[in-house]
């Protein structure tokens, strides 16, 4: 049974299918940008993995907060992230973002590994902040660059879901559903996610949509 502390009304502007794809990615972006980074108007943020589930929500939220948004994505996803609002797109397979972007206020990392480590070079020394969905803070890099670093553990709760739903309704926010599977094909859905690596969410349907 669902814990009442962790549920909220769905956004009115989304279908049930779209709303099913929102909580984890939406709350992750909300925690990072609003609660941890406290992103404000005219700040510059680099969002890694902008075409992903979390990244695509983060781009929309960052633009709503008035920030300038750089993002890393593959060339196939360039138009998609631009339509979400990205101001500058770096093709992560061909370009080194740290050679192109400088003096950023914040990095939101949904990729990890070397991408995380290289991100410290993009940030303004002494005041920049990096929030990662994957990496624990690297104290050596933090002191070398004078950067605040945080690991984010997503925690979906009623308060965050309610604020998220209001933001989605007020700003025509989009959740991209790539494909749906019936619940009894959950294993197929996992294979699809792993093999095809679609842009957008894969949603399991508990009951048929009629
Ligand atoms: N800490 C937590 O509580 C928590 C909660 C939820 C999720 N997570 C983690 O957060 C990460 C992101 O989740 P998600 O749902 O957004 O994943 P996702 O939908 O799979 O998105 C990942 C995106 O990153 C892109 N990408 C891959 N390598 C890249 C690179 N080197 N540079 C830039 N972009 C790159 C992918 O593009 P391509 O299609 O080109 O590969 C894809 O668009 C996952 O690792 C997940 O496990 C952590």
C-alpha cells in the first residue's frame, strides 16, 4: 500500500501515462536545482545528460528559474534539448565541454565518472557548486578548485510532489513517454530500456487505457 506521506494529486495538465513518468525524475531535478543549488535568474548552469529523464526535467526547470543553460547530449538529441530550452548544446561524443564552457555557477551531473571529474574545471573558483546523481563528493577536487560538491539521493515525498505538480501545471511542462508496456511485460520493458536506450520514460501500465 502507498504511504500517504509519499503521494500527491497528479498534475492536471498531464495524462496518467505522462504523470507516471514524472515523480522520480521531476523530484530529482527539483531537489538539485531548487533545494541544493538554489539556482537563480541569470546564473549559468551546465546540465549533463540533458536528453535523459532527469536532465530533460532539469533543463525545463532551469529555464523557468531564469538561468542560462548549457547541456551535454549526443548530436541526435540536439534539437530535442534545444526545444526544452537549452541555450548551448555540447555534443559529448565529439567535444570536450570543459574546453568550451567557463565560469559556470553550477553543474548538475546525471552522468558521473570522468564527466563528473572534468566538470570542476567549468565552475567559477571559490563559489561554484556541483550536484551529482552518481558521485560522492571528491574532497581533493573540492579543495583544488574551491567548489562545493554534493551527492543527491532522490527522495519523493508529498511536499515535493505537490510543488512539482503546481510547477508542471503552471508552465506547460512536458514529460516525454517513449514507450509503454503492460505490467506483465515488465521484464521486456527493462530489456527495451537497456537495449534501445530510448529518449524519454518507459511506463508500465497497470490497467489498460480505455
Ligand atoms: N542518486 C539517486 O537517488 C538517483 C535517483 C535516480 C536516478 N539516479 C541515477 O541518475 C542517472 C540519470 O538518470 P536518468 O533517469 O536521467 O537516466 P537516462 O534517462 O538514462 O539519461 C541519461 C542520459 O545521459 C546521456 N549520456 C550518457 N553518457 C553521457 C555523457 N558522457 N555525457 C553526456 N550525456 C551522456 C544519455 O544519452 P545517450 O542516449 O546518448 O547515451 C541519456 O540521455 C542514472 O545513472 C541513475 O541511475 C540516481
